[in-house]
C-alpha cells in the first residue's frame, strides 16, 4: 500500500482529510500527521512516506519550505492551499509537486490527485532503480558465466551463432547445417555451456545490440534487424529479460 502523511495545521481539516476518504480503496494508508512545518520535517524524515498531502500555509515553516528541506526524500507531494495565486503555484511546480489544490477541497479532485501521485511515485521508484544500477546495466556481462568448452561440435555451434546471429535462423536451419537431431544438439550444448541453445543465441544478440547502441545506433528497428530479431516488440521483450530495463530506458542512460 502507498503510505501517506497529512500535514495541515487546522485540526478539523486534518481530521477530515484523514477520516473523510476511504484510503483503502485507493490502496493507501495514512501513517502519520503533522500540524506545523517543523514537525512535518521531523515526521517526513522519520516515516519516509510515499505521498504527502501538505498545506502551503503552515506555522513555523511554510509548506514550500518543508518540501524544499525534505527534497532528499522520494515522496510525491500534493499541495493544499487557501490561496490560488500564480506565484505559489509556480514555486510548487519548481519543487516538482504533483498537484496544487485550492480549498475548499473537492473530494474527487483529491482522489484524482492521489492516483496521480501514486503513478508518479511508481515512475520515480523505477528511475531510482535504474540510476542505482546504472553502471552495471550499461555494461551487463551476459556472456561471462558461460563455461569454456573443448567439444568440437559445441564450438562449431558457437561459431555458427557468431556468424549468423544477424539472420533470423531457426533450430531447423541449425539441424540441417550440422546433420544432427535437435535433441542431440540441444543436450550437448546445454551439457557443455550450462545454457540452452536459444538462451545463448539471445544473450549473444543482446550483447551485440548493446555494442551497437554504444556506437550511436539508437533506432530500435535497425537494432532489431541487425541482431536477427523478427520485430522490435520481440527485441524489446528479450532485451528487458536480460538487461532488466527496456530498450528505451537503456538508451536514456546513454544520453
């Protein structure tokens, strides 16, 4: 569930926000409250919520000051205000606030804002994960775990993959080329590499795709075609499986 903190200095409004909405239907739960800016900073640092509903006009420190001083936390903020001045809204935008709602609050607008905050929080979590894993994702070692083999047939299969990865070959093509049954080839390959034949092919193709991306080729259609994938959708599916992020997300890391 998404964890919410409510920051509002007026007691009745704060309790109305806490108990006037069925948060469980929104997959949310209220985990804390604060009635002034200083207390809000302490509560936010302690509870690290996902979403914050915060009044802009608070005692001690304003809502905007609270947002500024807790910007290191990764919550999505919804501002509640009795003011509709453009200056306040403009400052809120700079602080990456999800929504700016003026009082008296309309329940549906608040619910819509909470759903928007949930989506933003989910996007931020994905981005954080990508940033944390950026170096390892940019240089994934897809081939390092493969055992070295001296088996001549398996070495031939590997050479076949390297020579034909850009073609849309099938296992029937491999069977015809080597003159062995699919079962024999698959079992021998797995025994000597610890990978299935298709797994090895996909790993090799994605490794080549990453090399092409690092060389500046960013068109998914070109990448899919050069690496032997039937279409961009399947290319993206396989890429995401091995790299843990989509082609689009990976390309954004290279910018």
